[in-house]
């Protein structure tokens, strides 16, 4: 059966593929026509336009103006085609699990290129350096920089820099020199390439390409250190390789004889100036972004745009100053990530992340597809077996030698040495990619006679590394048993312990009197917290930056969400109760009341005492069971009735207003008020119809008061996770504070307005009951309120307190009047709009 | 120069100590540590709490107290002894330091496990102040409060609830089906180990004692 399903799936998929391909074919024909239009009619276009204007006798209703939209149309169309290609490829999971996506995209590019070639007999589309370096590369690099795990990166910075700078230079020099040597030895026949040209070629081949590396390593999930070594290296050595390329390019155009020691020294100096200057430009722009996001509160919608625009500007600025643009944008992303994440609104941060990924992934796709398309071009294919094979061999061999040698040196200084298998993977992960191709295309044909051979060789190396090495990477990782990345959950204890032993390590270093990594890190952190954050972060954001707090916050959110989903899964019926359960509960609570009282007495003294437990959880559990067992139908009817009664939805609720500058749903005060009034009216009706007079058990009232008193000191402290229940702190803003009360009225149909209204005992009672019953035990344990007065640790303490407190508070004061206990805090003043609901 | 002689006399013993705990260090390293020890103790044979508290670099450390206590804790001396010392000699100092040794790349799996356990135990002992084998909520809260006290943004109240949350997390992972009346007393060492198995303790909790700060070393020599 399963097999059959698979077969069917396959069939479907192939049909789909064929469909897509044929449609693409069709489109290709269109584009061919388009390009024909462009080629053949471009000369005629003037005439034809001329002719048009003279021929016009009336206003044409429809006119076909292809040339008018041609360029943007083609661009958009190619983007679409690449995306569709990706779509098809990603739909086949069993293929992508074997062959990396990048390789498949290149193959897809081959097919497309073939079709264009077949149609046009000439390759009209190819990746030009301008497009690549100006429009495709920046966002990929920015994304990489922005999502860089900073701590990991800086911990391994030494190793990364050694590999990126020395390794790249080594690769360039060794490849260039060996090829030159081979040519001298006569291994490649007659080629017009000098030593400098060879070095130039070596420098463009030297860089490991981040795009290819990320694409492959993302699917392999190797351990963190290995990943950051390969990834960081590939990012930085892109910068290095471009610099090297420029230096050698200058040398080549200068010509061999004119190069003396001074020029070489200048070249070396310019290498460092370009690299560090680029990084500096990036840092400056990063800081600029951070500063800017401090004050973008009022323009939240375009806030994310700043990051992209300024990031791009940093790239262009560096390019303008002939500094390393790639390094610039990498550092820009790395530098600003922390501050903008803290400064900007949560939504904007999400937007930035998604947009960044969308851009990067999109342009990555386009790059690979076009790498494939570029191959199908007769012009560039100049075959020279010796040159090509030797290049392939040297690239591979020297990469291995370089990595092993450098790691051997590094390992002497590393606390955790890189293992042998790691080194193998690092060497094998030396994928070449689009940067090399882009640089190769940029070569000047006048200065380098064999440009086409170089381009062709570069392409072959790229295909070889991306496709073959990419495919074999995963099996190799498996076979060598490389340590994989552990899938870690966010655990608060882990975070805390981590923090703890970071401090411990620093302390031990201090005690043993040495200056190590930890010492430096703690000093930096101190500086960062005291100065950088102070300048670059919003005051309100500084609070949130602590990671532990972050995890804590996330856990709270998760809990709240689970609670809500749990409620939804049960159809929110917990909030609905039938008569039976009330009676049951009353009996229960009466028998239990003594215990409650006792428990409370003891709690009064050791409010936080860990040992005392309240019997209520068990009660509520039982109640819960009973409700569950209750007749479903009756419940459903009841529910419907209640929903009808209470869940008034404003007519306007889902009206989407269009606004460019705001993105709120339903904040209109009038709407809120209307809902509020309607609900009130319904409430009043049910009030008159309900029977009166059942007082809630006295003991519970006492409980309430104690709760309230206890709660007050806590209640004031910071509550950022402003849950709807916290509304009772601000007296008359009750229903206006919480959008939750409107968006999901099912959840607390009658909680909020309680303060304002003399609630019938029936309702008050049931209210109390509802909360007792409603919260499952788990929810009671886990449900966070606000960080300050939440009771996450319920089993260790009194678990119902939190839930009881806010519901019981709602019991009208008049009923408490006769109890000779302490008065609760003064009832909230009535809002001025009382008249609205009478 | 008495101390140096004393040091030379005992060198074999020290090397023995560190060999016992797989503490692969050279004589040079021990010498460095010894000099530092002397510098801290002001040329005495023993070092006291005050000596450690005087280290200026430690002032910014939120858990300074715990760490200093750990040095004087008998549990960290690889003997099954309980209690705390008033002063420690160089041997004990070395013993505590040995918790932070890096693992040899040639170490077998077994050795790695032992080392990991030792490191974890050290950390656990820092939490478990009353040595009952359990980190109770109160103990944990104290540590967390102090840990977070430095970052001014987090108030004691929040730190407390963070500790609570962490504790609850441990409870819910280790005792998944807790009955409503159950009571989680605290984190035992096994639970601690279980929770932290994701962290590569053996590689992360180690310090290189090789590259000594020459400045302080010179100071040490001057004072001797």
C-alpha cells in the first residue's frame, strides 16, 4: 500500500516536473521571441515607432509594447523561473537529501541554459560581474553577517583569521606557482600566460565561497566549531581574495618589469589597508544602524528598511573607497545585530529576519541557476586538458595541505584541538563558487589572452566542488563520524549554569593570575555593557538583553501559548459550566473549606514556604474529571447558549483598515466600547434572569483578601508579559487594556467587567468555580502570569493561589462587607461611562 | 629563599598529586602556579580567604563568594571529606585548580567520563552549600540571585522566579509524571548531570595554565 502510494507520488511528481518543464519551455520560446525582438527589432524599433506614430488614425485600445517593459520583465521572469526551479527541487525530499540543493540548482541551470541555447543558438543570458557583485552578493553576505553567532565567531577568531588570510594567500600562491611550474615543464602545451597572470588566476581560485559552503553545510549539520571555522573562513577569505585579486590585477596591468620591491611592499600594505579599512567601514555603518534604530519608534513600518539600505550603503561605500566591500558588509551585519534586535520592535525584528532570509535565499537560488546557465555557452569553452586537470588537482591538494598545516600550528595553541576528521571536513569543504566565477569574468581580455580558458576552468572547478564534493560531503561526514551539532533545547538551568561557569572560569583565571580568553571576554563584556549598550541601546531595551531573562521570557510565552492551545483543544468548555458541577463543587468546597483555611493560616506566616500545599489542586483535578465525564450534549448546548450570550462580536471587528503607517487590528476605541457595552447589556439580562442569593463560602472570601494583600507588593513589579489578567491593577482601564478580551472573548467572557459591576452571586460563584475547574493541573502548575507574581513553581508552593487570586478578587465587595475581615483595597472607581451599559 | 627550597623539596610530591588527577602539566607550569600562590599568600605557606578576596580582578565577579568558598571546601580535595578549611596550602590549591585542567586529546573515553564527572561535581558543590547531596530551591535561589545581581536590569524578584522556573524545569524533566501532591525536593547530582549533558563540560570547563602572565610572575619573583 505504502509502496503504491510512493509510486503514485513519484508519478505525480514526474508529471508535475514535465508540466513545469514544458511550461518553462513554452516560456523559453517566449523569451526567445523576446530576445529576437530585442536582437532583430532593436534596429527596427525606432522606425517602427516612427511608423506607428505616423500611422495612428485613432486611439488603440490595446497595444503590445514589449520593448517598453522588456528589461524589468525579463528580470522578474528569471527570478520567477529560478524560484519555480527551487520549488520543484525542494518538493523532492528524497533527492535533496542525497544531492545538495545547490548542485540541483546548477543542474537546473544547465537545462535552462540548454533550452536557451537550442532556441537562440547563442547564450543571451549569463551572470555578469556587475549583477553578481552589486545585486546578488550583498544580501547573501549581509544575511550571513547578521545571523553570525557572534560569540562562537570571536572565540574562534584566531583560527578563522589564520585560515582566511594565510590559508588564502597560500592557496593563491601555491596554485599560481605550481601551474606556472607545470607550464615551464611543458605539461600544458602552448599557453600565453605569465607568472603574474598565473598568480592572478590563483588568487581568484583561492577563496572558499560562502554561498556554496552555507548551502552544503546547512544540510549536513556538523558541530558548531567546525561549522564556524569553515563558514567564518569562507566569509572572510572572500574579502581577502578580492583584495588579492585587485593587487595582482594591478601588478598585471603594471607589467612584469616595472615591479620592484617598493611596488610589492605597496601591494602588501594595500592588502592590509583594504581589508581593515573595509572592516572599519562596516563597523561604522553597523554602529550607525544601531544608533538610528534607537529613535525609529514612530516609524516602525519602515524601520527594517534601514538595516537593508544602510547595509547596502556600507557595501557601496567600501566599494567606492576601493576597500573590501564584502568584509564591510559582513562586519556591518555582525556589529549591528545585537543592538537592532534589542532596539527594534519585536515585529520589526521578525520582519528583518524574514526579509533577510528571503533576499539571501532568493539571490542564492538565482546565483546557482545562473552559474548553470552560464555554462552552456560555446564561446567560453576552451579546452586545455592539462591546465584544467592540473588546476583541479592543485586546488584540492593545496587546500588539504594548507588546512592541515595551519591547523597543526593552531592546535598547539588551542584548548580544544581540532581533530583529524574535522580537518578532513574542513579541507573537503573548500567549495569554490560564484565569487570565483564573478572574478574570472571580470578579467580583462586585453591583458590576459587566455581569459576564456580561465573562465572555463573556474566553471569546471566550481561544478566539480559544488556538485561532486557537495554530494559526497554528507556520506563523508557520516562515514568519518564527525561530531554533529547537538539539537539543544533552551533549558533555563543550562543557560544559568553556562553563565555560572563563565564567571567561574574568569575567576579561576584571575586567581591563577593569567590573562586568557576568559579574561579578555569578561573585560570586553564589561566595556560593552557599560559603554556600548549605553550609547547604542534604548534604555528600555537594555533590560531585555540578558540572555537568561530572554529564555525565561520565552519559556513564559511558550507556557502561555500551550495553555491557550490546551484551552482551544478542549473547546474552551472549561470556561463553561453546568449546574451540576456547581453543586458538586459547593459540596466539595464546603467539606474542604476547613483545610483551605488551615493552609492559608500557615501560608500567612511563611508566605513563600515551600512545604505547605493547598488541597485545591486535587479538588480541581477531580472537578475536572467530572466535567469531562459529564454528558457531552448537555455541555454543548450549554456552551452554545453561553457563547450566544456572551460572545458578542463587534460588526466591525474584522474590518481591515488600510493604513501604511500602522498595522493594528481593531484598536478603535469606539469599537471596543461597543463590544464592552453589548457584553454588559447581556450580562445585565442574565443578571435579572438568574436567581439571587447564594453567597460564596466565607472562607474563600477570606482567602481572597489575603491573596489581595499579598499580591499588592508583587503586583507592582515589572510585568512585561502583560497578560490580560493583570488588568485589575489599573482600575478603570479594565477592558481597554487588553486586546485579548476582544480578540478571543471565549477565553474570559466575564472576567474583566466584574470589577465594575455588582455581579450576581450566581455568576460570581460560577466564576470562582470556573477557574477552579478550568485550569487543568498542568496549567496551574505552568501557567505564568507575570514574571513577578507568577507561580511557576506551584507544586513546591501553593498552587492555586495565583489562579484563585485574580478570579476571587472579582467577587463584589458588597458581599464581603458583612465579613468582619480586613477590607480589601478600595474598589476601583467607576469609569465615567457607566451610563453606557445601564 | 626558604619557600623556593621548600618548593623544590616538594616538587616530586606536587607532580605526584597532579599525576594522580591526570593533570598533565609540566614542571614549568607547576612552578608558575607556585609563584602565583606565593604572591597571593604573601610568602606564606598557607593561603586564607582574605588573601583571595583581596584579588582586585575578582571584584566584578558576581559569584566571587561561591568560588572562594569552593577553594576552601574539603569536598573539592578529592578526598571523601566534608567541611571547610580555614587555610589551604599549595597542594590543596593545586587540587582545586586541577578541576580546570583540559582533557588530554589522548584520553580514553573512560578518563573523559571521570573528568567530566569531577568537573560537574565541582560545579554541583558550588550550589550545594550544606552538602546534603541535593540542591534545594533555597540554595539554588541564592546562587541565581547572586549570579544575576550584577546585571542591574534584573531585580531580585525576577531572579527568584527565574530560579523557580529553572527548578521547575528540572523537576518536570526528571519527574515527568508528578502527582499533584508530589514534592520535588531539589536537584540531585544525577539530575544535574542529566540536565547538563548537552554542555561539553570536559572541553569548556578548562583553562590553559600554560601562558602565564609574565607581569604577575615577575611580581611574584620580586616579592619572594
